[in-house]
């Protein structure tokens, strides 16, 4: 009986990425280079935030969402989108991204953070050239 129900129900109730959101078209990596209490540090932000179960337990879901949305709006609404490489100085969405990352790093490392430099690496899935943006 389960086989027949599956045969009729599956075409109408199939779930995929597009049920909730469009499929991703790029992979993102966000690097932060900064000084913490006078010592140089480098962190890849998105990989540290990608552990979904840890985020729920540690309360990092809002900051993960803020950073992901900032990247999305920068990438999709930016005049820089057609450039392959370049500084994102003066872009309001990149400034929001920078602010979100600064707050996250200050909370995560609990110290005096100075000289924050960000680099966003965008790798399109469709084979287009990789793009790099930085401040």
C-alpha cells in the first residue's frame, strides 16, 4: 500500500531547494585579517559559522544570518558585481558586512580588535570567473 501512496503523492509533495529558496549559484568564502591585542590573526569566517548545530547551541544564528544576508545583498545589488576583482570601498552593503564581522569577532575573541581587513571570494557554480572583493 505504501508503494501506491508514494507513486501518487510524490509528484505533488516533492520537496527540493526551490520549495524554500532558489538553489545557490555561488560558493562564498570570507576571510578576515586583523590584529587582536597586538597579535596578527587570520580567520575564515563562514567556515567557523557553518556548523549549524553549534550555532543553535551557542546563539550564533542571528550573526550567521546577518553575515549571509550582507553577502547576498552586496553581491546581488552591488555595482561591483561585474568586476572580477576590486576594492569594495564605499559600498554600503560591504560596510554592513564589515560591521557584522567586526561585532562577531569582538564577541568571539573578547579583545581589542584593530585593522580589520576583509576579503570575499565568490566562486560561481556555472564556471564563470571567480571574483574577489576586499576593503
